[in-house]
């Protein structure tokens, strides 16, 4: 694989061509499915004229803070779930129940409680990110080879040293599996939160484009932006994973 | 290593040592049933016994990883209450941290002990030289090393803190016969250079004879000392020494002590069966 980008670009070209073909063959009007070049044009103009920017920043901040809070809590809870049978027995029914309630159903309530500003979005993002990362952390910590921990004890490692030099590195591949799921869900969380009530954000822009502006190409350009945010975050996690986990 | 008086450091004293695993319903599972064993500083003792006789458990108690349920374990007169810097332990498997390079695995005990980086590098150099590790292996990950090299790295790691006592829990059982012989000789060389007390758990009678001053035979669980057999073989020893008449005589005595237990433990590994033990000295000598 000397040029890893070649297949990626080819696949993208196929995607765009199929899109264009559907528009032509189906004879679809632009307000149902605008052709790719129209969306591309609107995407560029919306970024250049500053239409997207404030919404983009708002959503990005929500995602970043939500991820930070959700991941931090999930790492702590995941460790507790793995190492304390009592904590697992007490906490896991609530965790599963919370996960079983669709975030869509929960979001309006959270907006009611935390207002329609940043706080409610951060909470929604954190809630949705929490579960996969906590479970991945629990599985990862449990999968750490007990014989390595015994080795650490034989070398008089403190609990903190065992955590830092054996448990965390050992659980890292699994934790990253949870983070891959978590970052994409964080985008969903931000969009759902904005949908439930917000004055700014990519989902607000989506709503505006569909409704009062009736600018369907802008709606698609916003969808593309949301998708790109997800892809960028996911790639970020993959790059971090390569660096931290690397070849073993 | 500071010598205490005239005696060499690293003396191990076990008196009436008992250990039992807590079983279900409060019923304990006794593993060690009053072990009495004294090893002078700088001595080499081989522990031999049928599978599941508690040899590894005994080593873990001495290493401070398991708390005895009775009796006492002492190093240089001090009761062993937990893992001790004077004691180095090598497990059956290398137990290297897979995400660390060879160098970082070897210096791991130094890192845990808070030894500053320059001193670690210096010690690493000495250990790499001592264990004759290739330069390419030093930066490699454990997954890139052969089984023998991995165990050599584990040995280097156990030596990092310059222990007075080295506990070896069948460290070469996963290696092929030829590599294993080389390692046995390497252990002897290390012993001569470091002067550490060595306790080697093994299933191999020839290995025990080649290495040890004394071969201690344990009974099946719950273990007690069945026989303590001196090996009257001059040092330094070589593989060729295993031809000596004294060897077959010693082997015979060890086997006699093991005899009854091995007849019962017919499902033991080949290395521990009477047939394997009978064959092995001749194989090693040829």
C-alpha cells in the first residue's frame, strides 16, 4: 500500500457518481435531492460567507466538553465496575436502564433541566458517550493478565504504579475500541441535544435550512459538515490509538 | 550486597511453614504442611516434587506474594512479610510487559523503585552484557523475541535490583532440551558471578543435579520435605559431569524419595514421570 489514498478517493468518486446518477435517472427536483455539484457549491459558499461557522463552533464545543466529561466519568466507572463486584452489582442495572432509554426521549427532559444552552448538550453528549466507553474500560481492565499484576506485586509496585504501568496499558486497546464508538455517538448527542432545543449549532442550522430558509442544498451541506466532524473525530482517535497502542 | 559478618547474605530459613488456600464453605485447602528448610547464603537448592505438590506455592510464600498460614519464613533472620527487594523471582513464563521494549522491561523494577534514569541506563548496560543479549533484541518488543531470549530478558529483569536470593519457578520448562541445557549452565555462571542464593523449582532430576548443592524432594500436596539430598559433585560443573557415577547414584536416591509419589501421580507431565527421569541423565550426557 504505497498510496493508501487511492482506493479511498476511488470509493468517494463512485459515491458521488451514484448520487448524480440517482438524481438524473430519477428526475428528482433539487428540493428532494440536489445533485452533488450543487451541494458542493453551497457547502463552499456557506463556509465562505460565514453561515456555517458559528454553528460549527457551537457544536464542536458541545462535543468536546461532552466527550471530556463523558469519557472521564466512564473511565472511572469502568475501572470500578471491573474491580469491585459490589459496585458492579449496584450500578449496572441503572447503567443498562439508562442506556435502554433512547437518548431522543431523554433529550427534551435534559434540556428542560439544564436549559437550552451549552450545559444540556454537554450532559446529553456525556450520557450517550458514557456507556460504550465505560463497558470497554471494564472489559479492558478485566482482560489484563493477572500474572502481570502478580509480577508487579513481586516487584513491590504500589497500586498506583500497577495502575499506571500494567492496568492502563493493558486495557488501552479495549478502551480505544470504546472511544471509537464514543466519539461518533458524541456527534449524535450534540445534534439530538440541539434538536431538542437550542439557538445555535449544526442541528439548528439543519432545521433552519429545511424550514424558514427552505435552502435544501444548505441542509445537505450541513449534513456533510456533521458527517465530516464525525469522520475527523474518528480518525483522531485512530491516530491517537496508533501512537499509544502501536504495534505489540 | 553487604556481607553480614563472615556469612554471606541471602540465607533463607523456613520453619514449620504452612500455607492453605481458603476454600469454599470455610474449608481450607492445605498446600504446605510444615516445611522445614534452611539454605545458607549463596547456596543453590533445587526443589523437586510431583506436579501440584505446592512447589510454586512455596516459592510464592518465600517471595512474599502469599502470606503463610503458619510457621515462619525468614531471609537473613528477618521475617518475610511481603515482596522484598532482596528477593528476585523468575516465573515459569517470561511475563514481560508486551507493550514495552526489552530495555524497558529489564529496567522496569528500577523504574518502580524510583532509580533515576542515568543509573537505570548504566544498570541496563551491565545486565545486557551479563545476559549476552544481542543489540537488536534490546530495542525489540517481546513478541519479536524467541522464547529463550524472552526468558533471558526475564532473568535480567529479576537481577536488576541485585537480589541476594533468586527464586526460579521452572523457568526453562517451556524451552527445548538443548536451549534448556545452555540455560542451566548460564544459571551456574550467574551464580558464580553474583554469589546469590538460588532456589530452583524443577521437574528434571538431571537439571537439579547439575545445578544444585542440595536437592530437596517434596511430597504431594500437602507438601512436606521428604528428602534433602546433597549433590557431591565438584564445581565448576559442566554437562560432561553428568556422566559421573555419583550422578546416577544421586539420581537414584532422588528417584527413590520421589518413588511412591510418582507411582501415584501417573498423570504427571513426562518430565516428572519415572520413565522420563530415568532416560534424561543419559540423554544429557550423550
